[in-house]
C-alpha cells in the first residue's frame, strides 16, 4: 500500500504545527523530509523569514522529536544543486556528519539522507551504513543506466519526474530495482514544467539564493521559464502536460512505489495537499495541490479537478508525449478551465 513522504515546514505560530498535521494523517505517512537551517537545499532556507535562528531550530527539533515518536522515518535533505567551493571538501563532509550526529543526540535519529551530491552520498555510506542513501529528484535519474552508474552510492532513487506518466516505462525501472535490491520513489505533485529547459539554471539560483539576494540584480528580468511562459494564455495547456498526478489516479501506481513524495515544504496549505492524497480525491482547483501551484498565474481562472474526463489517466499514461502534434490536452483544457470571475458577478 502506498504511503507518503511529506515535506516539513515551520508553520506560522498561530497555525497548526506540522507535527500536528502528521499526527492527523499518521496512517498515510511513512516519512517526513526536511532540510537543516542555514544549509543550502532544493528550496529556500527555513530561516528565510526569521532572524531568530536559535528559536527556529528549537521549534524544529521539538517537532521532529514528536514526529519520530510517531514511528515516522526522518529523511534529511542535502539536495542543493551546488555546494560551491566546498563541494568535495572535508569541510562539507564534517558539516554533514555534525548535523547527523546532533540529530541522533536529541533522539531524532536520521533514517534516510536524500542528496544530489555524490560526495555527501559517499560520506554517509562510509560513516553511517545504517542510513538509507537516496538520490534526489533533482539529479534527474530516469534510466537504468543512470541508476547503475551510482548504484554503489544510493539505496533508493527518486525517479525523474518527466517519466511519471509512462506506466510501461516505470515498470521496466521497477523490474531493475527489484532485481538489484533498490527502491524507487515517485514525486506526485510537482507543479514544475515537464522537461524544463531552465531547471538547472533555476536550481543553481536556489543553491546560491543567499548570495544572489545581496546583489543588485537585473531589473525587470524574470528568470523562471514557467512564469514567463504562462503570461501567454496560449501556453496554459502546458499546465496539463506536466508531470503531476491527481489524487484520484494514485492507485494506478500501487505495486510500483511503496513511497510517494508530496512536495509541501513551501506550500501555503500543506494539510490540504496531504488530505487530498490521503483521501485520494479532491474538489477544487487542481493547481492548488502542487508546488509551485501557479494558481495566481491564471487567476481568476481555475482548473477544476472534478471536470477531468474519465479517460484522462489512461490517455496521458500511455501517450507518446509528442504534445506538439496532439490536441488532446487542448480539448481537455476547454472542459476543465473555469472562470471564477463569472461567479463573482452574481455574489
């Protein structure tokens, strides 16, 4: 049975804590992944909006202890796309070991380390053989060869999300993984564009975010392929051609993946996402489930999750992905795109 790996976030003090959210959906959650403060990762630092480093770390540690006591595995992220001059250094290895050993000392022992770095994978394998080492989705590993090359360093692999909707191909990857004692993980709710030509550039920017924010940057330039593209309504169909999987379709991945990752580290309403995938149904704007959501990019329009045709999954999980010569998603968009401004006129 599929269970979820969900991304920790430090919720606002007035809101429900992330530990409370995990407790409410404990039967559906097997792992919680998180990054350590002041270390680069695939998202902004948890301290980004706070100047009280010690308070934030104490809150994190308290919640992680609660989550660990629930029997949920802890997955520590070192998944930045770049570690700069420290990439191969003993200094970086020492930082990694320090965080792991600190967490162990406070009863938050790490069960999994997810990383983009072969050097960090090597370090964890060498000093902590009991910890599962997992290849980050940011490595874009989507072939048997890709897994074979680094099979000595990784125990499990996030599969390149661009293959999420190719069930036959996923079965091939699963067959290799089973024969070689490896585990596959699926990221279900990425809002990112499929085969994005700007992903490496974007990921590098995230890795160096703290430095970039101190620079006088190019005025009026939007560096994100997705947001630039969605300014044109003719490109909105690309939102349907991405890699996300609706909660209603998750059951099709039973037997292929025991663990499905839900991106919730920066989502405005992480409980909404976890609830939808736990219940395997959702009524509302499907974009609201994804990270990033892109909801604001097409407002006041929404994409009505309940309006998808019955053949949506069968069609999109077996097509050849040659979107430029097919109009299926264009026709679906006409059915699911709803202008909420029309309702406001009558309110």
